[in-house]
C-alpha cells in the first residue's frame, strides 16, 4: 500500500468546505455585531444623502470581528449604491502614504501609475473620488509609517467617512494634532465575545465547514471553552481544523474529545515554545507580566525591582515595547487619573502563535 493511498482515495473527508475555517473567510451572517455595524452605518449614511459622513475610530483586541464587520458593511454598500465608493486598505501590508495611494488607484481601476509620485497619484484619486463620495477603511492603522495620506484625504476629499481600525486604543492619543483635529472621530469599542457568543460563532462555522453530525458535543465544547478563554476567534478556527485533521488521520467518521484535546495541547505547547525564543531577561519579564496581567507599567517596574531586576525604567520600557511588538503582551494607554497618562500591560497567550500559522 502506498503512503498516500488514504489521501488519494478521497471522498470520505470530514470537511465539506475547509475554506470556511480561513481567517479571512467572510461568513454569510455576522451575529453579535449588529449594534456596532449599525453604528458605523449611521456614520456613513449621510453620504447616501449627498452630505459628508462622520469618521469613526474602531478599537478592540485581536480576533473579535472588527475587520470582518467593516468589510461586511463595505460589501453591502457596494451592492446598494454606485454613488459611494468603498475603499479598504490593510495598513500592515501598505504602511506608507505612497503604497496606500497606489493601492487606492488600483482599487479604483486606474492603471497608469508607473513612475508617478504620491502627490501625482493623489491628484488622480481626488479627481475620481470627488465626483462621488467615498468610505475609507484603514485597517491596522498602528502599523503605519506615515500619515500624510490621511491628512490629504481629510483635507481634499469632500464627501467621505474615514474608518480607522486598530487593536490599540492608545494609538489615537499619539496621533499628530494636525490630523486629529481634522479627523474628530467617534470612538467605537469592540468587546470580546462571551462564552455563548463564541459558541454561536463557532457553531455557525462548523455548519459551513464540516459534514453534518461529525462533531461529538464534548469535542466541540472543549474548543468553545478554550476560544472563549483566549477571547479571540482565530484560535478557535485553527483548533477546529486541527481536530478535524486529527480525526481524519485516524480514519474516524467522528471528531471526538481526544481529537480536540490533542489540538489544544499542541497549541499550548507551541506558544510556550515560541516564548522560549526570547532572550532570558525578556522571558523573566514576560512571566512576571503573566502573573500580574492588567497592572500599570509603573507597578510592574516596582515588582521587577523588588525581584532584583537591574534595568533602568527606560530600558524596562523598551523591553515592554519589544514584547508588545512580538505580540506576547498588549499595552493600552489610559488617559486621566492622578498621574495623567498611564499604561496598562496585559499578557496575551497565543496571538504570537497564530500569526505564524
Ligand atoms: N460575529 C462573528 N460571526 C462570525 N465570525 C466571526 C465573528 N466575529 C469574528 N468572526 C471571525 O473571527 C475571525 C477574526 O475576526 P476579524 O474580523 O479578523 O478580527 P479582528 O479584525 O477584530 O482582529 C474571522 O475569521 C472572522 O470571520
Ligand atoms: Mg483585523
């Protein structure tokens, strides 16, 4: 028997549409985000009545439907009218004004972009968009290297809504005043899903991705619980795929508890392993943050000192920044209080892991 006979025989897969487990799959329905979607739609609505729209700043932790909710709205808008042009840009992939304006040209179908500078390209964009109205969605704005394009859009496009999306609420505080005062966005927070909502979302994905009836209840429930604890839907999708693969590898017609537990165990091991890649000083700081998640950076520094840490506050801050960049922790700036601006540091267990899949 050949090594690949199983796979080649086919026809007995537990999956009917494995694409439904992809992170960028757009589900047919987006439950539990109606309120937030309605909010964004209300910001955009004036554009359909020949007025300018409102701008909105969307923030919330990773994997809780921010991107999906906005893409959904843009798709519907495109179906609804030709008078308002939807523009979506991921600023992680396009992180400079030049790349962003070029991307907008592409999405508007303008092809003669070769050898043109940012200003020239923007003139073209302006010419096209000012004949109509536009909704700009800039996703992952914290990854941007410069903000000139934003200034240009706020100044020179007449009828528009600008939607900015990020995992970091504090990003807005640090934004250049020149831009902030023109943007004046409404703030819209996305909160993580609770256990029931997480179950509902994953149930819906099971129905799109798997042959009916292949999931044993307890196998599904383990994944629901793990996903809800992580407050991020993506690991849930990953775990469902892995559990399905585990069951197929056993040539089983059912996905059982062991298939899910095995997948969860692998995910946990993987996040521990990737934290082992850190320098030892960073690993110590990370494990201290894990024990004290949600504390202020100043408080963490005190604990660090008490434990015998030797870094200066500045260097400690730099380590925190490195851990944040590598997605082991999240950092949130809070305004107000006695000290003015404070920084809250939270431990994040698997986000790092998932970006690598
Ligand atoms: N309410 C929901 N219903 C169905 N799927 C959802 C919902 N919210 C999030 N998802 C799924 O979770 C994954 C992560 O969502 P995404 O919008 O990329 O998160 P974010 O932009 O907040 O990081 C995507 O695969 C998305 O389809
Ligand atoms: Mg996103």
